[in-house]
C-alpha cells in the first residue's frame, strides 16, 4: 500500500509531570496543650476554646485519657477560655483563662496576666 502526499509521523504522548509537594510552613501561631486524666477508654472528651463573648474558636475531641493540643490564633481576639467536658464526669479545673500575645499564650489568674506560658493545661475528671 502506498500513500502519496502523506507522511506518517509518530508523536510521543506526554508523560505526566510528577507532583512535588512542598512542605507546609511551620504554624505562626502558638499551640496550647495539656493532658486529660481519669476518663475511661472509649468515653468522648471534648475541649473548647471560647472567646469571652461565647464564640467557640476551636473544639478538640479525643477518646479517654491522654494528650490534647490545638493551635490558637488571634482571629477571634486575644482572650480565651479553655474548658473540657465528658458525659457524667466533671473536670478540675473547670476552666483556664488565657491570653494570646507575642507568639505565646499566657495564663490569666485573678484578672492578671501571670507571665506563665499556657502549657500543660491539664484536666482531671471525676465521676459526677
């Protein structure tokens, strides 16, 4: 078979370009963290980061006792109330009051900033 006036060429199909994932930058806002104690395995515990006017900025969930942490931002202001609850259990302390400033979260006690970083915000639970 002869072809006149036509030239058959083979064009290679393009190969997919590999996707190179860039590492996410480290968060620019500080973390707060702590430990949940004396809650049975499988029981859902929720932690709440709330503004003084009642807007919930973040909610953390975990089952049973163990570590918790969350990023805190200044999107909702700089003052926050940190609580934790579990069904049929009461936490001690009931709340922490913290203030965000200069890439640190500081504890507030008796209405005064203490200068202590808000790390190890531990909640101990007792059955009601």
